[in-house]
C-alpha cells in the first residue's frame, strides 16, 4: 500500500483496499453456475460449463462433467464460388487461423439453387416466367418450347409445374397424329432455347396438376390450331420479320432464342 | 465316525533338505500347504538339444520360414491396398438436385453437408491393432449424452458430438490431430468418393420388389400367383433342393449401402457442402460416410499434403488444447472419484483443494 500521499489525500488508502476487495469478490461470491468461469486455466483450454448429473429420486448431485463450448462461427453465404478445378498447392496463400468451429447453414439447398439459377439464367427471364405471379405461367396454359437440339418446337397444354429450384420442370401434353404425347422440359436447361406462351387458360385451374386431362372426357386434344393462330398474330410467316418485335408474354420475350 | 488323523500327519517331509536356509525359510515352509502338482521339465532321460523354452521361435523371420499369412500383421498387409490413405468425413444427406452444365448437360446430384465435423480420436496399431481416425459430426445436447460419453468428450476437450464413426487409414501418416475441423475442401472437385449410408427399410417385400423378379403372367390359366416367385430350384437333376443363397422374399432395405466411385462435382466451405454425382442411400437428413474411393487411385500426394498443411494452419494449437483438456479431465476425474465434485461446483475451498489435487 502506498502511504506517501496520505497527508495530501487522506482517502487514498481506500482505493487499494477496494481494489483488493474487488479481486476477492470473484472467489467469495461464486455460484454454481459460475463455478467454472473464473478458475485459472491454461490459455489453450477451451471454455466449458459443468453439466450436472442428478439422482432421479433424491435429486441430489451425483456427478458433474465439463462440457466444452467451443466458439462457433456461423457462415452467412450470399454468393457461392463454384470450384471447377482442384486447387493448386504451389500458389497457395496460408490459411488464417480459425476462431472456432465453422457452422454451416442448416438448409444449404435454397442457397445452392439460387446460385445455380443465377448462373444458368442471368437475366432472370425464366425465373420470372414461372414465378407465382399473375404474369407467370400457370397450369392449363398452352406453351411452346423450342429445343436447342433442332427439331420442331413442342407445344402443348402445361399439365404440371414441378418447382424444384434449378431442377424446375414443366410437363406439356399434346396430340401428335391423334396420339397423346407428353414431354417434360427442364426450365433452366440450356438445351431449352425458349418458352413461349401460346394461350393462357381462361380461368385459374383448381388443381396443381391437371392429370385429368389425360382422360378422354377432358382431353384438350391437339393444340396445333392454337399454335397456328398464334403464329399468325406474330406474323412469323412473314419471311423478314424479326421475332424480337413480336408482342408476346413478358417473360417469353427475354427467353433466349438460338 | 472313523478317528481323524492328527494334523501333523498332513505335513510332508521336506523335499530338498540341503538348500540354503534363506530359501528354505520361505519356500519350504509354504510347500506343504500348496497342492501337489508336477512341475514342468524333463525329469528323466537326457538330450543334447537346446531347451525348447519358446515354441514360437520356429516362426521367426530368421528361421527362413515365410511370414505367416494369417494374424493381425498379415490382415493389415492384405488390406493395405484397399484402405484409403486418409480419413473420410461424416456428412448429412441434404437432398438431391441437379447440376446444370453450360452445354445443356444435366447431372443428377446429391448434396451432402459437413456439419462441424471434427477429429475425435485416433486408433493406432499398437493400442488398437489398426490405424483409424474417429470423426464426429454435429452437436448433441449434454442431457442426451450418458455419463461415460460425457467423460470421453471431456477428455478430448470437445463438445458432445451427434454421431461418431471410424475411418480406417492405411498407416500412421493418415492420423490427424484431435479437435481439428474437417471442411469440405478436404475433397477436391473431380475426385471420386465412396459414400456409405443406411438404406430406408422397406419391410417384408416380395421377390418382384426385392430382387426385380418379373412375376407371372396375368392370364393363361394363372390363378392367384401373379406376383409370386414361382419355382425355387431344379428337380431331381439338381438335387431336389433349394440352393443356398436363393433370392427369396424377405426383409428389404435397412442395411448399409455403399455407393462407389461417385465423382465430386462441387465443394463449398461456406455452405459446408460436398456435391456428389448420383444418388446416395438413405432418406434426407440421414448421416452418411464419405471417404476417398477405394477403387480409384488416391488423390495426388501434393493435394493430400496441402490439406494436411491447411489443417495445421487453421488449428495450430490443437495439440495444446488436447493436452490441457486431458489434464483437466484427470483432475476432474479425481474430484468425482473422491465424491467432492459438489464442493468444486459450489466453490468451497477451491483454491486449497485445487492445490492438493495438483
């Protein structure tokens, strides 16, 4: 204790005694919950709490174990980087020391889907076309899909939309030479060059999947005449017209044509 | 009742009366009490051969006899080629999706997530008879863990894990420091992995579902046997019996299924995912084991070295933490054994008792 300035500051001796009391407080007032906190432990020892095992009948403490609680770093990925090649060890920068355990998000699939969709559909046209909005495609609409691998574009009634992120697919039904034909198309596949709305359903279908259209009673039949009429309005029969000037659905305009 | 012999008559005469008095004092006095058993050794005849003290000496390498083809060492040697050089990881199957290529290719894939995967222990040849790494996944609340496992994790300095599994490795080079976290970059894109999972249980299934039998025809006189398996073996020429291993109806699924040589399409540390091509057994949120493919060449040595280096850089003081946790565990173990753990928790005489323990 510093006694020199006692004459100048008579209450200064209180400071040291209070300081000592503050140090002792940690030892004197230790409850069960904080029993492990203040103890001198090696710096490399992670934090822990005591888990108490109690006797089921007497409710008395039977034993206690240290349960370690390592610091957990939650990742918050917004964009993900897709690694296409194994990393090269020669040009590597040293990794930083991790502050604790890295806890990834519990549901990675939506983030993965979002990143894949951003890669496969940078303009957002395909996403907008099948969004659950008024402008979006609904079951019952007549669609036409142009395939990149050549061949005639396939048109048909959309029977179902299977929404599965990047794997979203549509099922079209048509009659070719009086035989019912159904085709699945992956919306975000690069092979699907374009999707056009030929005709919208008159009213909203009250089913998610119009499987009843397969029954003869409800079958729409061939949609070739609808396609013909649509082509006429778009003036596709004119040899010099450009498809970009045509008036079609909002999303279909942006859909890529080969 | 016949008269009993006096107790002194049970005493036997000393066998070796000319021994030194010091040895006589202990052995000779005890000898009458011990049961009479013949001691090992040749008591008669003679031989010029050296003593056959150690029968295993015939199997020594120096004896010119080939190394034994059975036993632990031979088993390890036999499995050397099919044991991966480094450990695998535990992962959670998060579901299937597709990987769309720029050229229009669509690859069905499975998303596996590594949730706080840590090395928990190492199994060594000396102690356990084989080399392996014990890996833990996720986290488990302490009240769902029994006392023995609480002590186990206390000694490791880790929080209780949801799932533990062992991955055998080829040699001690495959062992890892305890406590380090394995992230998806443990694998690289393009390599092949084996994924083990537990298939869904289907219950008792018939031959058509379980083994893909084609069943029987619908008509032509068939009566109530459309999905039965039909005949189960040849007649008299084949011995008039059902051969062992005949595929029959029975319990289907609910067993471990290994999908071999699945290419890794993507790894991402932020999401904690490894995306592999194709399907993996088991429902969503089931735990699977992912390890380097056995039937493909191992990852390049520089990649393996790099992953080890990355672990050391990310967790430089894993060894110190483990040692500190072990010491603490021994202390606490003593407290528990002395029934003084309550004192420790309530903080009575902590400083004093602490020194005593140390």
